[in-house]
């Protein structure tokens, strides 16, 4: 085709606009916006965050959801199994207020008598199902006995949603109260560890030289002292309680954070952007707050998220071995300790606090993994 014969009407000149020629197609995002976007897209981390929010809310409102007090004890209703309205009518759920055990005897009557003695009740409040009936001369009779505890105690219109403990106190109220106490101890210890660790590690690395050398020798001395010894000394000095637990965990808990912060600051303080800021006359405070801390904030947040479940476990362990809170104060550790003593006969006293502390620790670790991915620039899309 001859180009000279083409009509000018077939062509349209391209208009050049100065204000749109270099326009960015998508809005730019900061590092924190990218990190937030990555974290929100992490389904597992968001689910873990939801679980933690639900548990935190229940620890606040849970103790006030029924009429039973935190330390309202009554030995006549001790060790009653869980009973929940509506759910009590579903046969395969353990919320009907009954207990079922298997008993053996020389005959059915003997096995039934053992069940009545075990539950300290009358025969009308037990349902007997014969599993194996012998001839009366051998120890071969075996029966399944269902004990209706609420009817036996005259509590037909009463509901203990998670049962009662060995002193007749409501497990629901004590579970959420104990969760609140454990969370407060863990969050307080982690927060103070964060402040001390960041300040100590940052000062040590930024000043360097002899100051860094002396501060690191102090850390090495503290690391050489077993944590359990320090905790025992604090509990002996301050008496068992919330304050002694927090102080004991603080004394050595900040060392890990300090070492991480020191390593990150040593890596960053000689970078070009820090040297440029120092050359332009920026003060030490401005360099730390505007350049160093923002660049290590990700690793600080992640390490703090891993510190919280560790502090919860430490509190639960100390309370479990009798070095934590003193009854009637409750925490997840004290509840697990009480439940462990009755595990074979009243397993519900152990299962529920153990399930809550497991959920908390798993959720914090999953969320920390999500934050680690979120603050990794390689994971951003």
C-alpha cells in the first residue's frame, strides 16, 4: 500500500500531558502498610488473633456471666460435673451433669454397692447398666454406673457450666479469672522486658567500646545464674504472689531482647543513612528514635510476641509446682495443678484450663510467625 495515498483523517495525534505522563499507576505503600497487608492476608495468623481476642474478652466478662462468685465455696457441691442448658439434652456431649464409671464386683449387687459408696449417694440416683454378669462365685460382674449428681444434691435448677472444683467453687468463673491473672502477669513481664531489653541493648551497641564491653559482661554474669534460682529467691524475699512472679521473670527475662537489639543496632549504626544523619548534625536521640528504632521495630515486635507465651508457661509452671500464686487466688497454673490431682476421677477439672493455656500459647506462636513473615520484605507481594 502506498503510504502517500493514506488520508490524514485516518490518523489522530497523541496529546502529550505533562501532569499525567509520569503518573504512578498504583498508590505507593509504606513498609508498615505492606507489613499490615501481608499479615491480614495470612489466614492462620488472623485466626490466631481472633482466638486471642475472644479469650481476652472472655477473661474480662466471663467471671460476671453467672451468679457464682470467684471464691464462693460450698463443700456440699464439690466436684460436680459440667451442666449447660440446652446442651444437656445432647447425649454425646459431656454437659448433662452426670458422671459414668465402670465398677467390678463378685456380682451385680456388689459392683453397684461399690458405685454407691464411691459417689456417696443413694441407689435411686444411679443408673446401672450390666456389662458382664458372673455366676456369683467369681469376681466377674462388671457394670456401667451413671451418677446424676445434680438430682442427688437437690440442684435440679442449678447449672455449673464447667462444673465445680474440690471446694465447690464454680470452675467457669475461676477459669476466666485465672486466665485474666495469667495474661496480666505475662503481658506485664513482657512489656517491662521489652523496655529494659531495648534500652539496655540499644545503649550498649550505640555507645560501643568500653561501655559495651562492661554491659555485656554484666549480661554474661546474669546468664550464668539459673532462672529457677533467681525466681526462688524472689519468691522467698517477696512472698508468693503476682508481684513476686513478675519481678522474678523480669530479672533475667530481658536478656534475650537486649542481645537481639544489640546485634541489630551494631549492624545498622554504621550504615550510610545513619552516617549521613550524624554528618548533618542530628542528635543522638534523633538518630535512635528516627532511624534505628524504626528499622528494628519488626524484630522487637516479633520477639515480644514469642516472649508472652513463654511468660505464660513460666507462670503456669511455677504455680503448678506450688511456687506461684497462693490459693484462693487462681491462675491457669493453679487450676491445672488442682485438676491434675483429680485427673483420673474428675478429668474436666484438668481439661478446660489445659485447653485454654494450650490455645493461648499456640495462638501467640502462630501470630508471631505471621508477624515474622509480615516484617520480612521478601514475603511482600
